[in-house]
C-alpha cells in the first residue's frame, strides 16, 4: 500500500467543514478540522488535531472547545482559517471574524454557522501513531440554523449539499 494511494482513498471520505475554536487564559485560536459523531446519549463528538497546532495547546489547557460547522456560504472563512498558523496571529482579529459568547464553554462561537457545538473533553488519546491527538468530547450545548445548509469536504474540494439534504 502506497501513501499516495491511501491519501487518494481517504479523500473519498466526505465530512462536514468545521472550524474548531478554543480559548485558554487570554489567548484564543481556531483551525479547520473535521469532527465525527460518536453517541447521542450522552451526546459525544470526536476530533483529531495535530499536536503541532496552537489550537491543540489551547485545548490541552482549557479541556474544552467549540465545533463550528460552516454553512455553504462560508467558503472563504474556511480558506482563511486554513491559510495561516495560529502561532503567528489571532485569526479572529486578523480576519475580523464575528463571534458570540458560548453558553457553557469559554471558546468563541463563530457567528453565521450552520451549527455550533460547545464541547468539554471527556478523554484524550495521545499515544496513537502519527502526530495527532484525539479528543472525545461531550456536547454541553448546541445550536443549529435550519435555514442554512452545511458545507461538505470531499476529494479535496468543497461542495454544497442539495435540497434533498435539508433538515
């Protein structure tokens, strides 16, 4: 199995486009990521983050984060957050991102998203192959805008979902 073939195959796994946001002490950060649903009772999501990213450090300190599921009209937002490293700038200030206060966690909530999930880390896995940490997190609060549609990432491209995928 070659790495190139594996990369091509894994690019066929569709996922929502999310921005993971976190805050610890007086520093906030965010990064593009993907999240996976694990359980409804209790409500649990899982995310995987590179240990080299600034957002990883914030989650390690705060043990909480927000999963902001981008709407299909937020394509540029996704590109902006993926274009610069969080150690270099405060992406929220640098890109003039509109945020709201979360109700249960300290992480900023990005305005205008399809959905926002406020999460507290329940367990973590660092001793996995590769350079990523996996966080299993309980959803403490969420909101969803049924008027919007989520954006999807597939085959290294962004897609809008059709009317058949509306809630």
